[in-house]
């Protein structure tokens, strides 16, 4: 009987191969692209009428008549649409997003009360999971009122024998039942709660990984999800995710003939980049380090303590005078970063609170003095409470700043209870950084927030939470500045400005096509703009589910099941 399954697998591979290769959408090698509006993000020529594409490169830009006189290439029209440079997400986690998308989703978008969430967990305990553990994602006491920490007794009652792990929305805190603590070898837990990132990672590491082929399929589908909302490139800010070789996985997907997007990978401290550089549309560009935690678990290393409110003391369980700790001492961080800096590898540092930012800037400043021209600029990630002085220091040493403005979208209404009015008045100070001449970018840090670049852009302009409250309104960007942060500036931050980020001669033909002009749309309506197409290397991204199933992957999937 086993021969039958092998025969069925081979037949399936053959049929899928024929269908896949014959149906994939394609444009000519040379063509002229035109639309109602083309925004180039080139300050010398901000709008053009048409683009001449040859192979995967922008050959010329200008009027349709002029380009038609240069070439008899086919004209591809997008009436009523706007073409912009391919959107770039500079800080995201595709493997974690893919895997958590296959877990129990208990986020605030699905459940409005603690009881509903606990009922969902109980129901999931009786179902089939991707791994032997029950894994849930999206516990969010900031967004769901009354969502106090689950006790060990509650989780043991739901799953007395099977390990259970619940991850918070920002992934910096987790809750584990007794079976999970035992499986992970954790003895220092505070009941079910794991606050330190080291313990969270220890618990995650104890979960048996899913079959390699299944994880690859999920990540390929996640890549399609990025493309569907308009991204053509991503910065993988730490190759995190339950897989024995996450860098190899991303490189393998990038080496595919037609991956759904480009990926630029920042390794973790314990990861090796041997053999993983420049795999077609995947490249290792630097390393990622964490200097503090999430503002929404008490992990931000602030100068002044968190506010004392019912949210901080009762829901989060923080003591009066609490502030998060810096995770690495200055001298230790310097020793870690020096060889990376000397070898020209870009460094990305997770910082939320002012004390963490101080340590980061002190070390980066020392590095810039010791090795003045490493050939690369470093970056600070999130920057929730960065001050004007710190922004100035970052500019002086050529450090770019990536802002997680989706904090305002989803948590803006609770920020004052965490940090008080004065600090909230400068929260995510994008306009101050823009005025200081620093390279700024915007990101969503997925899976911490939904994939929604138009919402991210809208928030950076309106500074509104989902309820409509305006948070630090004087820190709003203009539409042009926001779009630049998600295209040209993001390319600069990734070290790819000579190839990506604007529609200019000689650059890659990566385009995002939108059903309206984000620069003239009312800011309150930008989030409703829809992506109607994505082109990478001048070719439309194949968003059919069948495109994720290469013949080799189908074969491996079949082998993993039989």
C-alpha cells in the first residue's frame, strides 16, 4: 500500500508542476508602465507619467509620449490607480508571524472579555494543534479590560497533562501551565507568569518544532501576506521562530525562482551566517540585540518610573517606582558590537525607554570614534520615549531611527495610564526626528500588530488611536514624509538605497499599485486605500495559493506525512 502513496505523491508533483508553471502571471521583458499617478519619491522628479522597464530594471522615466518614442514596447496601463515605489517593511518577523498565525488566536480583535478568552483556551485544549503543545497568541491586558494574569491553577485546570504556552501580544511575556514548566525545565517562574525574555525563549525552545516542510509552507504563505498588502521588501529584525535553522529557511525561500518579496535578515547573537548570504532575494545584512522589553509589560527601561494607576498596579502587577531594566551593561554591549562594527555589519538595537537609548547611543558613539568609517550605519528600533537630545545624538553619529507608531493606533488610549501626560506628549516623536534630519522609518513589528501599512501610514499622519484620540499631535508627519519613511528611507536604513526605495533609472523595478493617491487622499481615509497589485523585478507577484507549492516542497510535505 505504501507504493500507492509514493505514486500519488509523484503524480501530484507532476500535475502541480504543469499547472504552476503554465499559469504563473508574467509581463514582457520590456514594457512601459503608466497610471493615473506615478509617485517616484525622487525629489528632483517627484511625479512622472510613465516608466520604461527592461528585464528587472527601470530603464527610463518621463512622459508616455517620450518613452513610446524610445521604444515600441507594450504599454501596461493602470487607470485610476497610483504607482509608488515598492513598500518596505524594515522591522518584522516572518517566521514568528507564520507560526503564530497557526496557533490559537486570543487577540483583542476576536475576544472582548477575559471569560471569552478563557473559554477559547478551554475549547482549544480539546482540539488538534500544530505541535504537541497548546500555543495561544495575543493575550493583551492593555487592549482587553479586566484581563488580569492567569493563575497556574487556572491553566492546569484547562490542560492538566498537555503543555500550554500563552504569549502576550508583544511577545515579551508568557504564561505556562505546570506541564509546560516541567517540559521546559523552568523552576524560577512566578506562578504561570514568565516575564524575562530569557525565560520566555526557554519555554518556546522546549516546544517540538513542526515538520520543516510545513513550516516552510507557512512562511511562504506569510510572504504572500506581506505582498498582498503592498510590501515588496522586508527587514527581518531578528530571525526568530521555532525552527532549527531559521536563517537557512529564509535563505532557501529567497533562493526560489520567484519569492513573493525580498528579505534582508538581521541575525541573532547565536546565529551563523555561513553559506546564507545573497541568495537571490534574501541577504544577511546585520545583527539584532535587545536592550529592554515591551512598554506594555513594564519592560521599557525608562528614566522615570511607570505611573501608578489601576492599569499598572492591578492589571500589570507593577510595584510603585517600577521601571524596566537595561538588559546589557554598556561595556558588555560594546564588546559584543565591536567585531560586528569593525567588519561592517549593521547593528539593530531594540530600545523603548530613555535609559536603554542612552546605553545604545553611548556604545554606538564609542564605536564611531574607535572605528570612524565602518562603511555601514546602525539603527535603533521602536524608540517609544526617545528625547530631543537623544535624537540629536543619533543624528550626529549617523544612526537611523525606526518608529513603531502602531503603538498609537492600538494602545494610544492607555498610554497616559502607563507614562503620564508629559511623556505621552512626546511619545514616538517622529516629527522631531524628521526635523532633526535623521533618517526615520515606520514599522509594524509583526506579529505584534496586524499587517496593514496603510493604517501605519495613516497613524503617522493623524496620530489617532482607533477610538479617534490624538496622541502627541505635534509629532505628526506629512503624507510625503510618511510615504518616504516607508519607501526611500526604509531602503536607506537597510543599506539598499542604490537599488530600492524610489522610481529612478537604474533601480530595481519594484512597485506597489494602490487604488488612490496617498498624498492627496484625506488622512482619515488613507487606511481604506487598497493595494491592487505588486511588482518585483518588473513582474507581478503571484498571489495564488498554488504559487507557494513548488514541486520540491510538495514532495517534502508528502514525505513528512507518510
